[in-house]
């Protein structure tokens, strides 16, 4: 499922009011999704913090991993991820070219290793489809909104009724109906809402993924993928 399709569906649900009883509370989220859908492109500088149970170290309960990356996506298809932190990953980038169905790494601007597998691509697409299908199923979650002077936080929490059903049938898994998803927007009158962070926690809230957005724009220089495609095809000439 393309990102643009997912966002278009979400936007349609927002506008149609099928998910929400008070549309005015969702103006910031609606404007943000509309902005992304209209453009189809994303460029963001984000800090990613993983806080996970450390299963290999008995002396430590949790393991923390922090990344700083630049994400560029065009048309919800071609993807470029450049690492800045930690230092060990600095200068490394990953590229996915949709038309070629290829993923390859770039080290200091030079194509390095290719990972080409239609099976992996299909698997990722299937997982993405399942994730967003679950997220857009209203019986799986409840929506609440917290409004402050300069920010608005949308909280998508598991439906207690749904969790009880899953418990009875022995279901489970790392799916939207077992997650808490909180999305925060900074608000400023006369400006589009600015996404501040996305936080995804597990069912009990011990483990989490926090994505803090330092920069976000929907005007992207698409020539970056023209250059990357050129570098990719040059590897066949060596």
C-alpha cells in the first residue's frame, strides 16, 4: 500500500467524520494529512529513540538506541534514509527505488551493497497493509484529543473490548490494536500545524518508539532520486 493511498484514505475518513464525533478537534490532523496528500512528497529530519527490553543482558532491564536521520520520500514510493547519528552510522544511507524494486546502501556518496528481493518487498507491503487496515478499523481503538495552548496531541489507544476478545481467542502480536499511538502537533495561528513527535508504546507502556521531528516539509527536490538512479545504473558498467 502506497503511503499516499493510506493518507488519502485517512483524509477521507477525517473529512467524512466517520471516525470522529467532533471534527473541529481534528482540524490540525486534517490539515497536516491534506498537506502531505496534496504534495505526495516528504522530507524530514528526525531523531528516533528506541526503548526496548534488553533480552540479552540480565543486568539491564532496557536497551536504548538513538538515531538521527534524514528521510526523503517521493510520491510515497522512492525512499532515501541518511544517517547522522550514532557516529558509527554517519555517512551511510539506504535507498529504495520503487520502479526497480531494489534497496541499496550508499557510503560517503558511493553505492555499496544491493539487496534485491521481490519477496522482501511483498512482505513489507503485506505488513504495511495489515498495519494500516488494523489502524483504520474503528473497533480496534479509541481516539481522544488533548489540547494545550501551543500543541494538540491525538491519542490512539487500544480498545479494551477488543483486547478482551483477543485474550479470549489467544490472539495478540505487535499490531495497532495492541499499541498506544500518540501524535503531537505544534500550533500557531495562521500557520499549518507542525508535527512535533510520534510515540508508539506497547500495551503496558514499558517499551516505546519515539520519533521527534526537528524539520518537516512537503517541498522536495526530486533530483536526488534522479542522481541515485544514475549511480545505481552506473554500478552495472564497472
